[in-house]
């Protein structure tokens, strides 16, 4: 197989920095033992790595006043939070039009139990701007009990004003949850404020780590019921789950290999600088847009010039998104076609049920990638 030109970074960034591959291999070979289950030196090294990784995340998010809980996936983190909070019947839950099924399906399940009122925040269909005045009015009419908001859409890349919206909802003692799966490691975000109660991150996306490691930040004073119960390597004589965070939620043996990869990725982000990574994303995003806009048979869907990360959704005249995805794959271009696990976003954007062809860039995309993409898109246009 020849070199794949990869534009599916919203699903997972690829490739990873070389240091991630080398450090994971060497650490797992030398220190790949369980954490907190032994007094020997190997276990201590593994435990130290986990805590160092936790501290690296706190520093990246500017939130040494918060707790970091590790999970296997961002979806697991969302489930721990949403299923662990105390909900009342008829609670008002606010969401954006762009939420991923990791949020929507959990809320749909909980709606059947608590008869939740799911309310969508108003977004302008042309500019994709959140209407803060209408949101303020919504909150007055129906006081928010919980807000679940993605920082950036995995369909069109639109970035939401999380601080402005969460500040408004916090006036009603709302629990604010932000899904940063697409932005953690890309947009430098200060999470120290208690306006935001929980944020979810995915290690394998813009944090440039491997699969198998994700988690959430949280305040230490919000009561949250565990989703799973079991061994934590802590207070083992107690039949009850520990009350301390993160031990309360980190059940079973941690994926030390994946954590070592995230550790290496975080050091790479620090050495490269998150600001430089973001500027590269802006540059590659512009290159992608310039190419796509040059073809009359391509329509860009749901794009904001000044308020989005490097994710672009398109539809092609005369072809389904699946057909285009297949053609691009046959010519060595990796993209994502379909609904991207976010049908609500496509309903809002008018691309449901067919979906879109989604292009998404990362730090490692280069001029050769864009040149090859242009050639293949030109081939598709000529042969349409």
C-alpha cells in the first residue's frame, strides 16, 4: 500500500509524533506493570508516570485547582458524568445543535427515566453564531439545570463560546459540561474557572496520543455517583467505593501503555507549543478551504470563516458522500463520509440523512498532501 494522504483527523489524529511511538514501546517493555498494586520499583515508576501525566494535563488546561480522571474513552467519561449526576424529573437540559451521539444517546436514555426537557440552544443557520440574547431569554423562561456543550463540532468545526454561555447558565446554578474532544490540545483553554464544572478530553485526537486513554476534568466538590464499582488499589479493606477523586472513578487496571503515549504526546505539545500547533491548524485549514472552494462541483456546508477549527464538511454534485469517500480512498486520500455520529448536526445543517464528506487537517499535513488532494478532486470534477 502506498502512502495514504490523511484528512480524517477529526476521527483520530494520524500520524502521531514519533516520540509517542518510541516512548510507548520502550516504557511498556521496561515498566509495563500495574499501577498502585505493588511496592516494587516497577510499580512505582508506572504510578509516577500516571501522576506526571495527570499534572501535565492540569498544566495544559491551566487548572491545577481541578481533578483529572482517566477513562478509556471520551464516551466513557461522558457516561460517568451524565449518569453519575443527580437528576430530577423534568430537569431542563440545554444542548447545542451539534452534539455527538456520545452525548445525545446518553441523554435520550436518561430522558426515558427522568422525563428530561431537552432544549437546543439557538444558533444562526447562516453565520453559525450562537445567539446569546436568545439564550439569555431561554434561560429566563426555563431555568437551566444542566448544560452540555461541545467546544467544536466534529461535523463542521464551529467553535462555541463556552465561557460566555456557561457564565449565563451559572447564574442559575446550572451544572456545565463541555465536550472538548476536538479541541483539547489544539485551542489553549483556561479551565480554572468554576463556571465550567466538567470538561471531557480524548487522548487520541488533538492531544496526539493513542487510543485507550481519555478522561475528564472536574471540581472536587460535586457529588457524582460512580458508573463502575471495583478494585482501585486504594483502601482495599473498605467494601464501599472510595470517596476520593480520581480513585472513585478509576476502577480496574489502567491502560499504562496508552497513558505512556499520552505522556509523550503532552511533552511534545509543550515542546512544540500549543500556540504553534493551533497556528499550523489555521494555516492548513486555509489551504484546505482554498482548494475546496476552487471546485464548482463542491459545496462547503456549515462553515464559519473566523470561528472554526480545521474540520470542513462538503457535498459533491451528483454523488453521494459514500461514493466520494470510496473514490478518494481508491486514490489514497483518507476522509470520513456519512453522519459522523452526529445526526442532529446534519439535521441542523440540512444534510440529513445523506451526510457529508468531511475533511479534517492536523499538524503534520504538508504541501504534498494538499497537492495530491487537488489532483484527485480535479479528476473527480473532470469525470463527473
